C-alpha cells in the first residue's frame, strides 16, 4: 500500500534529487552509518557501496513518493519463487542452446547411454523432470556440471574456411 502523508505539500523533486546526490558522494563507511540511521540496524556486511547507495536511494523515494502497493509486492514475491525461477532457468537454457521441446539429447557416461528429452518446461531423464540441463548432468554424474557443456552443446565450432 502506498504511504501518503496527509496535510503536506507535494514532494519536491529537486530536494529529493539533492538528497540522492548527497548519498552518491558518501563513502562505504558513511553509507553504512546512514543505513543504521534509516533501518535502525547495521547494514549487511556483504553489501557493496553501490548496493547500499541504491537501497538507501530507493528508501528515500519510497518515503517521499510512496512505496509499492500490495499487488506489486505480490507480483515481485511470486516472480522470486523457486518454481518460477526454475522455469525461467529452463526457458533461458533452451533459448541459449536453441533446443525445441521434443528434442532428445544423448550422452555416453560411465559406459551407459543416457537419453534426455527437452520438454516445454524442463528436461526429462530417467522418468524425472529437471528444470535445467545442469541439474540433469549433475544427476547423471553425481557432481556439478555445466549442462550444455556436458551434452556437447557448447563445443567450440570449427571456423569456416575463407573463400
């Protein structure tokens, strides 16, 4: 829900820009101190100066102009769910490798031929569906692999001969 300050004049964009410009000039130590003031706790130690600045600038804008409404928050949270991320990873993997659903990939590993079918929402191997080729390769080998590389989709191409 957007926060609206009742009885106050409309936010002044120039003063907001000036405050953000001041944040931009702060070093990491000063940004951490500002974080402590704004959020009433220490900044996470792994956050870089750039991320601290961006998050503080967002908070300033949200306080002055209003934060995200409930529907926008719901959509962001839904987009971040693991199942959605797995589906997006599978889609991205297929787009990068040009694989179409129905394609069967084969790979000999450990003296056994493995067949993987490309599905509209992942990859099927041994009666189980996986979100990415890398997950399939890991299941086959028991170790972490880059799936496209494991299945030979990232082999170096031989350059064409010049005419």
